[in-house]
């Protein structure tokens, strides 16, 4: 699979072989002894509209990955990240002209309560239990998630990776 579903860049506005780096945040909470993950529902007019995706965005050239994570969390959901742990990456090529590398970080500590600050891009925030997420990832429910969800697969112990659920490859080759 070499086609990236989800990014709505105007392909005519980018330079040949331009690369974009995206940071995706795995934000969790424990409530009543259960682990939950935070997702934003992508607005209908956006690429991947109606699907649940991780909080995050594209790295600016002048900032570090950690700075990108903190900026995106503040801009999108109004939280201040205090603790961050690198998780994994998925290199996904969207076309011959543009490629995206997605890096996932687990947010281990933050201040504030997540609220949707980007109503034009996001139709709401949703906490999904680990149980429900694992069931979705192992069944047909994966279709309700934006492609960036693939970045969290390595976060789960025992999840088997194959060409249906692992986007960490380019041109059919596992990285």
C-alpha cells in the first residue's frame, strides 16, 4: 500500500519529493480502572471526514518533535503537556511528489481538560476504551479510524502486524 489516505494538501503547491513530518499524540487517561484514548472526529469536509484520529499535526521546520507535540496539544485541545514518551513511527508515501512520516508520542502527563478548540477541523473529542479500541483494531471497526491510528498499534502488547493493520512501510516493503 503506497497511497496515503487522509492528507488534503494541494499537490500542485508542494515541491517535488517534499517530505512532511507529522506528530500524533496518544493521550490516555485511567477512569474507574479502565484505560481510555483520546480521539478527535475529523470534520466532514476534511479528508478522512467522520473518522476518529489522533490529536497532532505537521512539524514546522524550526521546531523539535517535542515542541510540535506541545504546540499541537495546546492549539487543538488546550492542554499543556508535561510528560511525553516517543512511541513509534509509520512512514507513509502519499504520492510520488509528497511523503509523510508520522511519529507517535504517548502523553504521560498533562495539565488541563481537553476541549475541542478547532471546531472547523474537528467535530468533537471522544474517549475510547482500550477494550473497544483493541476490538476495533482486530475486527472490521478499524474503518472508523483515520489512518494515523496505525501509529498506536505498537502501543498494544500482543497486536499482530500485517499488511492490513501496519502502515509502517513504503512501496510494499516493511521498514
